[in-house]
């Protein structure tokens, strides 16, 4: 990492390229989201839910594959507290009894040597699913509002808040767009469910942490280098924190990539979202948030003069 000991990259000079690249990515993502629609999971669109207690542990990936053909759609299959308790969720056509009979017939056929009992059968109704969607959207909007207020209180200038929130909005929208575009061909589950909301909130936290570190150095340098041009001071602050930003991002990306490869089918969508989020969070903290701070500060000074 000696290359990062005394970096002197001109980040701010790439402002126009950054605006074009980020604007294009956000526009494509918004067109995909509103044109194709978000690929909601059963949590957010409703369906049937069954919980089974087996005598021996079950491989959830294998069971998902075994149940896909009988049901006609790929169900959600996950552990429900222990390796012998399995939850199956599906939006297959039919009432709760019909679908349960299909699931039980398939389980009896494929797992004849592993007796089971049905712990719970339930329906996730459309109204409940809608309430969950609204709560998920509200949680993300609330997180962004809290971030805006926190940055405003900490740095005393509204354009720092605007830059941070714009960067977070940029990251979340692009990840949503990627998942929407991948819905038809992804080899793993990319539906938007509760685990994905957790991933988005994690991305918000990661990106915010990077941005706050950069903003802290900007505040320190603005006191130390009072006569330095604002753009040069921003560039110096970005270069001062570059080593820390890159090391943190690479190590985090390494861990999340290992989770994606070895974490199993259930965690692939979650870990893939984090992989994209780490890359976007690093990019947005270096290029998007700081570029907006420079832009808004320049416009403020022009308005005063």
C-alpha cells in the first residue's frame, strides 16, 4: 500500500465525468424500477407459509430444488430456528390446503426416510404484505432523514447533509436497479424481501461511515488550511483519507465475497447486494458526496456575491 502513502489524485477535476456516470446509472435504475417493477419476495407480495419439523437435518437448497417442479414456482425455503425445522413459503396457485397437499406429497416422496410433522400453516395476505412494503420503505426513508439531521448537527452546514444523503440515495437506487434488471436471469434469488431491506440498511450504514470520515477530514483541514482554495482543500482531504478508505473497502469486500461464495444459497442475494454496496459506497464517498459539497458551496458563494 506504499502507493497510497502520499497520494495526490485530483478527484474534483472528474466532477463532470462523475455526474454523467452516476446520473446515467441512476436513470437506468429508475427506468428499470418503474418500467419493470420491483421483484418482490413473498414477504412483500403475499403467499402461503408452512413450517415442518423433521427428525433429521434438511438441506434447504436441495429441498427448494425438489419442491420447485411440483409447485410450478421456486419457493422460499429456509431454516426456522434449527437444522430440523424448515419454513417453506410459496405463492403457488391454489388455496392453503391444496398447496400444502402438494408440498407434503413432494416431501413424502423425496424424504421418505425422514419423518416430519407440520408445526404451522399460514397465509401471508396481500394486506399484510402491503403493510410490510410500506414499513420497509419507511425504514429506509427514516434512515435517510436521520442521516441528514445527524450530518447537519455534526458539520453545521446543510450542503454536507445534502451531499451525504444524495450519495446514500445514489447507492440504494443503483443496487435496486441492478436487482431489478437481474430478476430474469440471475442464478440465485434476487427478490426484494426482508433480508434485502437489511442489506440496504447495511449499505446505508457502510456508505455513511465512509462519507463521515471524509467529511471529518474536510472539517479539520478547513480549520488548518484557512487560506487554501476550497476545491484544493477538498482534494487534500480525500487524498488524506484515501489509504484508510481503500483498505477498509478491500477488506470488507473480501469478507462479503467469501460470504457470497461459501455462505450458501440463502445468503447469496444478501451478500451480493453488500458486494455492490461496498463498491458503490466507496465510489460515492470519494466522488459523489464530495463533488456535491463543492458544487453546492460554489453556488452558495456565487449567490452571496
